[in-house]
C-alpha cells in the first residue's frame, strides 16, 4: 500500500464494476435478442417463451440470500470471480441447444438459463458491498448509479451487435460470443479487485479519506473468524418498515427493467413489424438514454447531499421524478408512428434510469456485518419481478393478441414504486442490528446514518 500521496484507486474499482455489470446484463439480454428467431426455429409459443425468459429469474431470486451470505463469509473477490466464470460457461453452452431435438432443446435452454441466473445471484449484492467499502457516503450515489447504469450501456452496446450476429450468423452464435467474453473477464477480475486495505496500489491517504467519510473499509474484517453472518439478522431487516418500502419499490422498478430485457425487442418485431436487425438497433436508443438517466440520477443525488440536503431527500427526489417519467411508455398505445414509439420508450427508460437509486440506498442503509446479505435480500424481492414480469406479459399477449395491456401493466408498476418511496420508506438511515439481548451491535459512526 503506497503512502506517498493520495491515490484514486477507487475509480479503477468502479470501472471494473461497470464493465462486469455490462457483461452481466448483456448475458441476460442474449435471450431477448435471440428470442424471435429462436421461437421460429424451435416452434414455441408466447407463453413457453415467457417461461424460458423467466428461468433466469427463478434461480436469480433463489440464489440471492445464499449469494449474499457467501459474499459476507468469503469476501467479494473470490465469490464474484467464481460467479463470472460459471455464468459465462452456461451462457456459452446455450449456443449448442439448437443441435438437440426440439423438446429437449426447450428443457435444456430453461435449465441453462436457470444456471446462469443462479451464478449471477451474488453480482449486484457484490457491487453494493464493494461500493460501500470503497466509496465515501457523498460519492456513493454516483458510484452506485454508474455501476447500475451499465445495464443500459450493455443494451446500447451489445443489442446492435447481437442483432447483427443473429441476422448474419444465427441466434446460437450470440451465446458463444458472450460466453467467451465473460470467461476471459473472470481472469481480469482476479488480477484487479482487492479489499481497500489490501490493494497494492492504494495509498494510506486514500484509505483515510474513504474511512473518515463513511466508507466501510474494514467490512471484510467484521465477520472474520465468526463463521459468517447470523441468519436471524434477516428477520430484523424484514420487520424494518423502511426496508420493506425499499423492497417493494425495487420489485416495481425491476418490472420495468425486465420488460426491456425480455419482451421489448419482441414487441418491436411482432407489434411494430420491424426486422430483428432493426429492432436490435432501435432497442439501443432507449438504453442510451437509460444510461444517461442512470448516471444523472446518481450525480443529482450526491449533489443534493453535498448541498446540505438530507440523505432522504437526496435519494428520494430522483427516484420519484424518474419513475413518474417511466409511465410515459403507456402512450405508445395511442400512436402509430415508429419515431413516436421510440421517443416514448426512450423517455420511459431515461426516467427508469434516473430513478434507479435502490442500490445506493442499500449501500447507505446496510449494516457492515451483513452488507452482502442485506443486498441479497433486497435483490431477492426486486428480482421476483424477473419471474413474474415475463410470465404475466406472456399471458397478457396470449389472451389479448397485443402488447397494449402489457404496457399498462409495466406503467402501473412505476406508479406503485412512487407510492412506496413516498408513503412507506420514510427516513433513509443505516439499519441498527440488535443482538439477542436487544442491544445495538453495529457501528453507527458512519455519516451514512445521517438523514
């Protein structure tokens, strides 16, 4: 650890989080880009495709709490690296399901998507955990927004590329390309990521700056020799009104996310008559503005915090304003021009990005002993939407023959999220854990506990 001058190694860590989250979301989106062509080749209907879309979500939700526990027990570096390698391997294997008989191909594809979801489970709790360790409170909103905005960057960068691959070479090749990319990145991760006090390039001045301004630099030391966090801490989080409101809000926000990740390219092809190549490029436009909104939400939130406003106002204002903008997607039901459809979807995704500060709230509120477990619980509730949204939309399309009510369903979720943050969450502050005697056990010295 260098001591000569103040370094900025935390920005390199943030770049790594951004890149791994980009790959993470690109791997999730492979199925949506390949979906229309795959549907034709395998002869499956909308409901079956909805279930295949949802396979990722079932495993992702199941794996959240165990994944968070593993992060707290063994640290972010090793658990995350294993996850990257495993989910990339199962992504690669999806490229070979077309060689099987149709019935086996559908089952195998579901199983492989399930395994991708399980391996990706520790990723976002790991992101939040690393941000809480490496960043002061007043930088945490921007840092969280940047890694979270990678989901939009992934679509903007990879949707056109994957659309071209499907158009030129066939849907199977998308999975092979993305799988190989992830396997290579797992090795880069192991060479780059360290805990703050263990990084070979960080200075004592930077560690001091982070620690004195709310960063949990000793997070991994909190559970050493203790066999991992205690499971009864989960009950304390589930009975905290603030956290319940945050969980509900994240579920609704993710309903918007998973519409764009699964059914949106299919909507462009089947409802609006675009080719898959055109849909791949069009899908990148809302994603670009989602990326802009995502970064802007974090910057605005931290700016409000530095101006002396409460943590509660600084986090809630971008969330509420952004989600209100997300309801604009319903207006697509009343226009026919392609440019207007793209415009409203772009505005909706920009708003969703602006309001996607849930992970910053998790970093602000999680006790250091269970930062991974807290993030896993948060992501469990949020990603139930990854199961329900593809299936509900599949049934809506099957029953009505169009996407109109599907867009209403997604827009309604945005309104419920607004209600949750306005009327359930209340004051945002770090959760105080208690032992079996009812005594507070976590360090409340962090400035993140201020409102």
